[in-house]
C-alpha cells in the first residue's frame, strides 16, 4: 500500500478500519481447493447507469481517476489515456463498449486495471459496488465462434 493510501486507511473511523481488517483476514483464510474452487468472484461496477461484472481474478488494481488525456479522433469506447502507477494505459468505458451512451468525464471516478496475460487496459467506471461469489456452473461455457 502506498504511503498516501496507508495514511488514508489510518484516517478512517475505527469501526470502518476494523471491518476492512476483518474482511482482509476472511479473504486470506479462503481455501483454494474443495467447494470454494468451484466459485468465481465477480466485481460489480457501474458505468452510465448500467451494471457490469468483471472477474475479480483479472483486476490487477483499483484506483481513483486523477487525470485523463483525451486522444483526438479515437473511437467512442476509448475515453483516453490513463496513468496508473507510472504506467500509461488505454482507458475504456464499458457502457460505450456495449453500444450504450457514454458517461460524462466527471462521472468516471474509478479506474480498474484489468489484465489478461501481458495485455492491460484501464476500465473507467462511475462506481464499484461489491464482490459477488458465484458458482462456476452459473456461467455459460466459453464458446468461440469462427466465421468463414
């Protein structure tokens, strides 16, 4: 945790710090095999009034959006470039990605660094709601269709 993040944590009310520490201990105790291995943790985020779910295992970092460099003539889903921990990432908005309208820049307050292998992208969101634990059987199998 960065010094400023730790200082913010220490400035939280005692009850909030206690709850966060209890949650951290609970997560650290979760087994990696058995029934828990059949569970997928999903992070629920909101973008322009729509709810989206991202696999928590793909989220490398969550931070506040401090600045956004707009890229001229970029497609609508690309909101700009974002610096996260000294790394420049492409900032995308999920609502625009699925054909919805875009939120105002002032509404986008959170950055989620989502990674898959060596690829990273900054997902911009209005709010991060909570983590859901869902059985893997609740998801459809991954089917990739190939067009001729």
